[in-house]
C-alpha cells in the first residue's frame, strides 16, 4: 500500500489523528500542571506516526495491547477523547470509571485491551489474544505495542517464541525511541536494531521509519496480511523518538541536545503535513481547519471531564470481582 | 456412587467442561501427549485434540499470559502450573494482570481463567517442588482461591472454577492424587464459599484443607478413644472463606486449631485466626492454636521433611494441650 492508493479524505484523517494525539497529550500535560489530573502521564509526543500508521492498517475485529505510553494507540484506534480525559481526571465517566487512570485505560468495543503499567506485559496478553482469535477462526489479528526496553524482558522472548511456534496471527510493534525509561539503548542492549531479534524466532523482522505514518501503514499492512493469511507473526521495529522525558516531569536531561534537535527536525506531524501539501494537493488551509477542529474537540472533551462526577469513596470496594456469592462476602 | 481418585475426579471435570463449552481449552507444559507429570490430563488430547489441549514450551509467563489474553476475548482457558513453585515465573500475569483486570477497568473487562497449581510435598521433593503457596494468592485481591480435599469436591469445584467469571487459583495437593473417595455419578458445581463439616465434634474445631485435612481426620480418630471430640472443618475455598461455617462450629466448641502444610508465618491460618479473633471473639474460650509448617524451606530428607510439616500426631497433641488451657 502507498499514498497513491489512499483518498485525500483518508490522508487528511491520518493528519487529524496525528494532531489529535499531539494536542491531547500537550493539553493533558497542561491540565496536569493545573491540578486537574492527579496521576502519572507518559506522553508519546513525537511517536504519533507509529500509533496512527499501525492502527490505520487494522480492521474492526482486531485486538490491541498497549503500554504505559498508550494514549496515542488508543486515540488512533478511535477512542473517545472525552472519556479518556474523564479517566485522567479520575471521574465516573472515564473509560475505567476512575479505577485505572492513564496506565490502565481500555475500550473493549474497539478491541483495545488496555494500556499497561508493567513494561512488556502487553506482549503475552496480545499473544493470548492472537491465540483466541485464531481459535475463533475469524481472520483477525492481535497487535502488541511495546518499547525497546521491553524487548529485554522475558515476556518478549517467551511470547515471540510461542507465537512463532503456534503460527499465531500476531503483529509485534516495537517503538524504538532509543531510551528504556532513562537509559539509552546502547546501555541496555547490544543490538542496535531490535528487529534482528526476530531471527531467533524464525519470524520476519522489519525496520521502519516510525516518524513516517505512511511507511508505518505500509509495513503494518503487510504484516497484518501475512497474519490473516495464516502465515504467522511479524516483528516490526519502528525507529522513532520521544520528544519529552519518560513521564511528565522528567526533563530528559540525559539526552544529548544534538540528538534532540535532530529528531525534532523530523517531527512526524510536520513531515506528513508538508508531504500531503506538496505531493497530494491538500491545502494548508485544510490542515489548519483540521487542527482547529481538534482544538474544539479537545476543549469540549476537557469540559466534559470537568463536568463528570467524582466517584464516591465507597466505590473503591466495588469491581474487585465480577461475581460474588450470597452468604460468603469476598472480604 | 463410585469410588474414584482425586486425579481421576479432576480429569473428569476437565473432560466434562471441555465437552460442555467449546471456549474451554487446556494449556500447560507436558499436559498433552505426556498426559501431565502426575497423569492428571492423561487421554484428554486423544479425545479433544491439539486445538483444545495445548502443550507448551517451558514458558510460565507466556503460558499464563496466553491464558489471560485469550480470556479477555471470551476464551475459558484452564492453565496448568506443573508445580506451584513455578508460578513465581508467572507472577506478573497472575497478580498484576489477571487479578486486577476487572478492578482497574472499572468492571468492564474480566480475566476469566482457571489456574491449576500443583501444590505441597510429594515426598522428598525438596525446596523448589513442594511449596504450599496459597497465601501468596489469597493476599491478592481479585483472585479466588480453591483448595479441595476430596475427589467429589475437586470435581465440583473445578467445574465451578471454569464457569466462574473471575480468575481462580485451584490448588491440588500431589499426595491426594491417588487418594480415592466416593463421588456421585453426576457431579454438579456448587457455589464457592461453603465450607463442609468433614467430621462432627464438640471439643475443638480444627480447620484444615488439602492433605492436612486428612491428617486432621486421622487426629480425630486418635483422640476419640481418649474421649476428646474434634470437629473438622474443610473450608474448600479460601477466597471466599465461609465465615458463617466457622462461627457455627466455634459456637459449639469454643476452641480453634488451624492446620496447614504451608509455613506458619503469614500463612492462611493467620487469616483464619484473625477472622475468629476479630469477629467471633465471644465464642472463644481458649487461645487459638496453629499447627503448620515450620518457617523453613522444604528439606529433602524424609526425616527432615517429616519434622517441618504437620501430621496427625502433632495435630492431636496440640488439641490435647488446647483443652487443658483457657477457661472452662
């Protein structure tokens, strides 16, 4: 697949999603500083093209597991920013009814099986989801997002071995942003290209420009086609960069300034906007309108979150179990 | 009624659940072609095929993770952990993922899987193949914990576990696998949280489960000739725990002895003791006593192993001491 097969509307929509993620997270950062958001935030600013390109290759029955840096994956999948902000605000209308926050957000209707607070934990879960989708025989795939740091976890090794052995319809997407938390990649693993690890599991390992949304869409579409055709899993390594620190509040001072400015110059949103204007005849005015629409949507989403009720303290005791038993309180 | 072993009862439950619901599947190490190291799953792969009985690599985190992931999309996996000690390798998937899914998603998603944990000593199985780790799991909100002591309960409760929407840790004691018991021709599941009076008595309530339950029954036999009457309570499920069953027994006896194979420190017996002390204080007329494993790893030599885990003689001796103290 390449850009010539995408309609102008589709291209503009990809741009809209990139801007939506960027602005959702920039605003979340401001809202947190203003005291509206009590918990952690791990922004994916700079990595938006991975989320948007990958999710654009998926169908409605596919499943996704995400990471601690998951807002972009969820928005790219079509989640409602109002309910996402409501969750970040810890309000009742949030996706997880204020029980999860940023690290645990889900949308079951979108097959979004959750962000995750444990590095690498989404990888076995996606592998199990792929197993279930294969058993169901519906031709659906499971995608797991994770970072370069997660590829040093045992969960990565065990899962890719199992998925390859069982020929599961899984796509493993490593967002290599060059840092595992605060530690540069060359200090946490000896390989430069995570994709080479695919050889150990006899599955294809593909390197892609994670700041190029159309390239991400193309390589993911190929991996998804293979998986749907029963040809097994693929490991995709998206080379990208986190514009900010590991979490909001981390200034990222451990990164060389030259490296930061080099990647800022390759901002995925600027690159894509320029490209669709120069090559596809989209006008700057159209892009500006998209950006203005996003601002309105997010303004409304934050207002929705602010208007949503706080949970009652006793709600803390609910939802521990799906089923309880009369006369045997699960205390 | 038939007489079957605990292992056969579990196998029957697995087969009947595989038969009943096509979303049910088994996943674990050497459970298929080999039939499991204790033979529990013998014959199931021949009957249900490799799509329903999945032999895996030695990858506990991926095995449990695959079970959890499949359950999120409607699968009903039954995961086998060959020795419960190996659950340490899968603890993130059990404690951080499965246990918390329902809660942290505000009740919108649930990991409905059953994890069979093969527990306790089999005799000279030493420190890494013998542990009784139920306290680890009982301590994690979101998990239900089942510890059946008889073939009939093992069959009924395993069927209940598979149908339960929540993650269930199902503990099976190795030394019970060959022990026979009477079961009905048709065994229906029953709700968790209902204890059983395994033997009626009047002087001391003994709460015990898994193999230790049988040691407690042997102790009751020993003491009968001495004129001391033990009431033996089998909780059957640890989470949920049947408080009313405990209270009813304590109202009769006024004395509580708790026995389990796991080390005494922080064991489930401490929780039972705390429940009794906090909620049933007025029924007690003597201090609560625990007869449990020592705070040591499991040793290898039979005489060392026998020293660290409770047996009928030790339970009987503790019961004798208990009736000699406290208020009349």
